[in-house]
């Protein structure tokens, strides 16, 4: 679920550093936004366990909650947004098929955020063949659903870090899962959480300050946040 390719996107920063990215997003208007601002390869479809076509539910003002399955918790979250939900039909493809089409065999980093459809995405993805170094998967069950963890455990991966509702997995024995690496990741997480908190508290300034001043303040915040322990 690539959203608009910018909002909440991790791959956006990889792309800015020169990495090759592949984005999968089923909502047509979001794909159009991605094509305007990103150079990544964009697939206008949904990743799943097999090729097909299905109804997809899109909350108009909360598109990040779009889903194939309106579970009770998700329905409650959508109702809290007080938005209409429209139905569209979308094409489903496997990640294997997408990666074969673009000729990618090795993956350094993959993130899967598909509002409850994560297991189906994994079933259409040959982890043994692609061996991604880091897999980040959204878990909205508050770590009560063990299916994905058990599935990846059988594939030789283990969870080693968590940010928000996202679990990080890597191959067992990879140095990134070492205690020193996790300490560094925790330090970085704390710094970015601090930046996010400041930005949220002072978001009202966005419409008041010129871009030049906002740019200077962003740089100052970034430097100051490096001092946060």
C-alpha cells in the first residue's frame, strides 16, 4: 500500500538517495499522485496471494485505511473518521509476478502495510527466492496475532524491532539483529519521535510562515533532535 508515495513513505527517502523502488497501490488517484512526484516503478493493483479481481473498500477521507475486508475493528476506525466508503474493483497480483516482470531478484528492504491483508501478500511472495534483508510488516493486532511471526520464523526470519504498529524482521544471525544495532535503532526511533512531536505541536505555523523560514526551522529541529538521548 504505497498511498500517495510521499505521506508516511519510507521508500521515498531511499529513492532520494538513489535506490531503485517498486511501489504497489490499488487506488487510481493515488497512483496518479505517485507518478507526479516519484521516479519509482508503480503498479496500479493490489498485492495478494493469487491473480484475481476483487471489490476494494476506500474510505474517502482516510484512504490509508482502504481494505479488502471490513473487519469490525477497521470499521470502527473508519467510523471514527466520519467518512463515506466507496467500493471499487481492483486487480490483484502476486509480488512474485510483479518482481518477475521488472526483473528484480534480490531485495534489500520491503514494507507491507495492507490493512489486514498482509498474510495474503506473503503467500504470493517467494521469500526463499528473493531473501529480502529487512521485512517490515504492519501489525494492528497489538501483537496478539502470531500467524505472521510464525510464518516468517519458518522462513528463517525473526522479529528484532518494532516502530509504532510495525514489526521489523531479518534473517536469523544477520548483524542488524545484534544488541548494538538494536540500541542504535532505538536511539534513532527516539529522535524521530521527538521530531514528529514537535512538528505536530507546531503544525499551526505551516500557514503562517514563509517557506524560507520553515526550511530553516526544519534544519534547526533536525540538528537539535540529534542531541536527544
